[in-house]
C-alpha cells in the first residue's frame, strides 16, 4: 500500500476522490468489491463513519468515494482496498489534510 496523493479540503466540503487500480489489474481480471476506510493520521483512530460519505462507485478499474467533514488542522489516511474476481487484493491511500481557509 502506498500514499499516492496528498490533497487538501475544507471541513464543509464534500469531495469525490478517485483511485485507479488499472496499472495492476490484468485485462482478464476486474474489481469484484471495493472498501474505503479512513483513520486519523496522528492517533490511528478509525474515522470511517465521520468522513466516508455514502457508497463508493466502481467504474472499470476506478473506485470513487465521496469524503466529507473532518477537523480543521487534522490529517487523515483514506484507504481504498479492492478485491478482484481472481481473488487478488490491492490497496492505495490518500493523505487528506483538512484546512479551513
């Protein structure tokens, strides 16, 4: 798993973030399921119910998940995990900084 992006958002924003797994999923395979979770970077506490807004969407090899809320000055690790029809599991992460401007 790797942090592949470090976006910044404001606490009131609801933004859809996408993760593309196309560079690892073979043409004969596809995404069977996707799970998106969130945790506080400093404490490691689970913040999925606070930040993950509604269901994710899978389009081909791309998973999109709306993220909302967050505490000003905090950083969160959002993990995108997919399981393929061949049973392979891949993860990538975003480090989202929340900053009121």
